[in-house]
C-alpha cells in the first residue's frame, strides 16, 4: 500500500485507514462497556442486597482497582503484546464479573462482594490506551493523520462516556440490571475479539520487537511526569465541577438543570476536539499543550463568581472546548517521548488517564466536603487554584516535554 506523506488531516481520511477499522471499533465497544458499567453494577448489587451503601462500596472497590492497576495491566501489554495481554485480561475480567454477579445474586456477605469487585476491576483490559499506541504504529508513515486520529479518539471517548449511562438506564428500564451487566460483558468480549483478531495487532515486525522498546519505565521520563502532574490537576478541576454544577442548579431551584450543565461540559469538549483535529497545526505539540493548559485555567475563572445556572452553562461549555484538545495533544507528546526514549508506550498512555481519573476522584471528594460548608463559589475557586498551580508546573517544566533522544530517561 502506498503511503502519502502529505495526507490531509480529515476524519474521513482517518476512518479510511483499513488497518485501523476493526481495532478502533473494538476499542469503541470496550469503552461503551466501561461507560455502561457503573450504573449497571450499582443497581444490580442494590437489587440483590437491598442496600445502596453496599452497592456503592462494591462499585468503588471495582473502580479503585481498575484505576490503581491500570499501569500494571498496560505493562503486561507492552511486554507480552496486545493479542496475548488483552485476551488473558479480558478472560480474567469476564470471569471476575461473572463471579461477582453470582455472589451478589446468592446473597454473599458484604466483605466477599467487595473482594470480588476489587479482583474483577484489577483485570479490566486497557483497550483505550492500546488503541492509541496502535494508532501511532498504523500511521507511522502518515504522521499528519496521527493528530486527527488522536482527536477522533478523544472525542469518541467523550461521546461514549456521555451516552453510556443513558444506555444503561434504558436497559434497566426495559429489562433489569442483570441485562445491563450482561450487555457490559458482551460489549467488552466483542470489543476484544474485534481488536485482537485484526491484522494490525499481529506480529509487529523486527523494528518493534526490540526488547529495549518495552523496558523503559515511562515515569522515569521528566516529560511524562509533567503530563501526569498536569492531568492530575485537570482531573481535580473536572471532578469538582461534576459535583459543584448540580449543587449550583439545585440551589437555584432547578435540580434537573444539573444534568444539562454537565452535558454542556461534554458537548463543549466534543466540539472543541472535532474542530482541533481538523486543523493542520504549524506549532509544536509542546507549545500547544502549554497554551491549552493556560486557556483551560482561564476559562474556569469566571465560574468562581457565577451563581446563575444559565450563565454557568455558557461558561461551562467554553471550559469544555479545551478538554479534548488537551488530551489529543498529550497523546501526541506521549507518543513523541516514548518513541525517543524506548519507554513502554501503552503504560505511558495509561498514566495520562490514570492521573486524570485519580484527580477526578480527589476533586469530587473534596468538592463534596467544601460544598456542604462553603458553597459552590469557594469550591470552584479552590479548583481554579489547582488549575493555576498546574499552569505554573507546566510552564516551568515545558522543556521536559521536548524529546531528548540522546539521554531519553535522564533525570532533571
């Protein structure tokens, strides 16, 4: 197949890449599975045990190990290959979910359910990060398309995690929580099959088989640590907004508007990501990343003094515009850094989402405490200060984001 070095960066061109179609479909199905899972699992265990507290603890246990062990699972992919790693992880994950469902239906004790949920989450297959690594492999001779492919990936993830809870709610409404959980398992199984049986996940060839390519630890790279710190802060801000915005709507006497505000944040991210991916940028990813972090922080500032849900909705949409572009640029930087350093690529990509998810959880928890005592203004102000701190960190460490091939893993 001939490769065009000046391929125009359009989404049609990305979707026309044959090697990517099946694995991308597989990654989308897997992400939908993870998007449907939280509500499905929560209501399944609630129905089986009669306790929302137990259901919440079990859901939290699964989410905790899913996040904490994500880098270790990605390391397995880097060392053993995506076909082997994803097949084994998916088999263990499905087995864990089956055991968890069976124990819940059998009325098992709470500690047993928590252990089963934690074990299941520990084996969740990382199809999202694996797909991002595969994009770089497939498009290595079509570099102009990689930026657009990562934008498509980020927007797809945003849309999937917005639609997923609606799918879960629909399944539960017309059938039962068990049907939703079966759908979760079917989606991840089908997604893994689409991914591992595609030609693009076959033998990587001699250039990619160098053991040194998968031996480097990503966090040894100063640039990866900079990105991780930045996304930990971004996660804190988004997590705080996810709690503060519904609170603001409720205080204004429109509790239903909370969902609209959150939807506007997601919509802004999707639209921003789509627009960002269509532009053929002349600036470097490093410069764009620094600018996007600054822009993200500045757009949060007006929310510190807004008490009207209508005004908040307009500014929340603007905040969302920079989110998907931030992720897109981070994936490009990660790809450049690991290519120059021979660090483990799947693990490096996983650290971006791990940092974001960890920050999200922390931001949500702290916002829940602050809202009860100080209200939404101080809560959002605290989130803004976190965002301002990551601006300082990113600007001061911007040089670490530039690949240094001669000494790739050197410490600062």
